[in-house]
């Protein structure tokens, strides 16, 4: 601070620039970090990046059992498993976001970052 209790603008700008750089680096790291979710005891696995974008989907052939019911029932079951796996992966991605971005949000005075889940 400069005399009179006013904050030093140059110092504030430097802090803001550093926080912006740290945030950009954390967002880049999230975009490059794979996070997996699964459903049906691992019969369906979804991979998202740390930002929550779906990157991959693996369906074990055992998840589609033609003897287990009608084609309609199998399709519905498979859709439910895929949805559950994607939701599981996204929940893990949100936890990762909080780990990586939470400390940066604290630097903003605890108000968080608009649009982020914390």
C-alpha cells in the first residue's frame, strides 16, 4: 500500500495477472487430464477430461445380452448404463476441478469464479 491506505495499483495488476496465468494453466491441465467413470460393475466405462468433455466410451460386450430380454429392453438398459457412467465420470471431473481451481478461487476473496461449481 502507498501512504494514505490506498493499494498500489501496479502491485494489484501484477497479482491479477499472476492469478490469470495460474487459472489458465490449471484449466489447461484439466483439459489434458483424463477422468474415468463406470457403471454396471465396469461393463460401461466413460472417460472425460477434467473439464467434463466426453473423450471415450467403452462398452463390454457382456453389457448387451441378447438372451436377457427384448432388443428394446437391452437398448434401454445399455442407455441407462452409458448415462450412469458419464455422470460418474463428470462427478469425478467436478471433484478434480475443485481440487485444481478451488485454491485459485480462494485468491479471489472466497467469492469463487462465476460458472464454476464452487
